[in-house]
């Protein structure tokens, strides 16, 4: 390096200053437009030429002169770098140092935040308008770009934002069955324009109330679905068999049997059972056919779902007879909603129908019966009417025709606890009374115009010397609900 000097003031020697030998930055990789202190050392004054200051250059362009050996400088406003150098200024004009060979590089480095991971919902399928908790793992910030918050998007549209320390949000499902919302999350950077990419989506789907039905026609075990929110149950008890027919004691006239009662019906709403639990189910068997003249019918079996019970129908009453045929009769058995029909012998006497109990109102409804007419014994068959759903209470009917003590079932009586009309399964009527002198009686009303299978029907009473019919077995119906 050349050294410049000249003689001044009568021969005194003057030389140039030397440049700094080391430049240092307070930080090298920083964010945009950040202030950093640049400092330097190693500069010396020349002979007869003390240091007067320092001129700082950024990428070869002067930033001005300072008297101290430091200067606060700013980083680039975007990803990039600045190179700083320094020239030492001498007190004697023209005797400055050359540009320093030492330099310092200040770099702006900003990267985007990482996308939130493990975006999830506390439940993915909920009822219409139901809620769930949306969660995500805290995201990592980018270089010189901490996370400032999170933006939540619903179906790709901006939905809401939360602060940096929040990683959960309560979200609501649509009000339309089967519709869903897809939620994604972005981490917002402190530096604008350097947010994360969108996370993976978590979809919340709405459902209208759903149910699964199970029907038990034989005993077994019911496993409560793991998803069940409520379980409703209806138990129908089995029907009783009718009484066998015979003769009066004098053998002068026939003594038909009384009909068996229908099974009772029981409804249980919101049974207290745990999801996944196993519940014992008992389906009552119908009363079997009795054996022998005058034999009393057999009661129907009880149907049960755990502690929810429905008793079986009562058996047809005993056949009674005497020399006076007008006292010969057999009573119908009691049952749920439809009692059995009373039997009819010759003469004036007739057996009463059994009572049927109304589940909804607690009142009773009798099975039918018919009135005899001694003068018509040889011509007409006298029969007991069948017990009816909500039939009138033991009404006496004319003997000149088959008797039907008709009634009408209401929705709760003919179907189930879950209030869903089923044309396939319902509680049947009580049995009819047996016929006198070989005729046949009418059945009780079992829901006019309805088709399907009646469970728990009581068996008819036997005609003269005939066997009563067996009762029909019961039913247990279970409905498990979700999305309530």
C-alpha cells in the first residue's frame, strides 16, 4: 500500500490514517428493517494527522460520517443482505484512509410459520346444530417470524381468528341432515405475508335423530350399541289359552270355555342402560292348550327387558255347570287392553268377559259376552264375544248373531314406546268365548283396517267338548337412539 506524505509547516511529516481492520454487527441474520449496531476497530491516525471521524458505506454507498466507532444500521426490508465497509477520516484533508478491506454482512431472513398439525374434533358426527371442540397442536414459527395467532377457515372461507396461545375452538355443525363443515387452520406470522399453509381438514357432519330397532320373539341378550344415547323399550306379555269346553253336570246342554286374556303391554322410555352393556331379554311363551274337559286355560308368560316387565294374559276361567243349564258358563281371562270373551251356555246365563287394563288411562275394558235365549237353544249358537282393545265393559250382546265387542287401538297401545307406528307388530286382542252347541263366536276388535302380526293374543275358549286355543307368545321391541 502506498503511503502518502508531505512536508508542512517548515518540514513536519504528515501521513494518511489507516482503515479499520475489523467490523462487527450486533446480529447478522435478522428480520426485515431491524436496527443493528455496526462497530469497528483497528483504525489509526497518521503522522501529524489524528482521526477526525469515520465514513460508513453500505454496498459502496456512503451513509455519512460519524465521530464514534459505531453506527446503528437497518437490515433490508425483504429477504437479502447489506455489506458494510468503513473509511477513516483524518484531521488533515486529503489524508483519509483507503476503504477498509474488512467488511460486515447484515442479512434479513424471514420464513413462513409451519402449518398447525393434528387438527381434530372432539366428535366428527353430531346432531343437527350440535357442537364439537376443534383442536390443533401449537405451530412452530418461522425464522424471525413468531406465531402471532391462528386463522380458522370453514369450507375454505375465513371463519374467525384466535390468539397465539389458543389452540381450541367450539364449532357448530350445520342444521341440515347429512351436511358437514370442513375446518382448516393457518398459523399467522408476525411478519405479514409469511403465514403458514392451511392445515389438513377436519370435517364436522350433522345428523338428524337416528335409531336402530331390534325385535325379540324369543328370549336372548341385547347388547346396547356403543353409540346409544337413549334406549326405549316395549314389552308385550304372552296371551293365555282359553278354557276347554264340557257339559253341564246334568249333561243337558253344552258348556263352552272362556277365552284367554291378551298379554299386557309395558312401555319404558329412556331405560337406564350403559352403552355396551348386555341386557337379558325374556319373551313370554303363550299359554299352552289345557288338557281334559272343563280344564282351565294356562296364563301367558311375562316378557321383560331387564327390569322393564309386561305380564302375560290371565287364563280363561273354569267351566261351571249344574242341572240348571242357565247357570253354566265360563269366564274370560283378564288381559292387557282386551280381556277374554265369556262363554255362553244354553239358557239365560252367560259368563262375563275378563277385564282389559288400559296402560294410558288405567281404566278397564271388558271382553264381550252374549245373552242366551232358552227358546232358541236348538237353533242358535251362543258365543262369548272376543275381548277388544278399549272395548266396552262386559256388554251383553244379542244371542242371534256372533258377538264382536269391537274397540279401537290408539297409537301407544298398538305400537311401541318410541311412538313409531308399525304395521308388522302390535298387541293382539283377548280370546273369544267358546260356542254353545257347536257354533263359532266372533273375535274382539284388533285394530280395524290394520294388517300385520298381533303378539300376545289370547286363545279362544273351546266349544262343547272342545279344547281352548293356545295363547300367542309375546314380544320385546327395543329402539336405540343417537344424535338426539
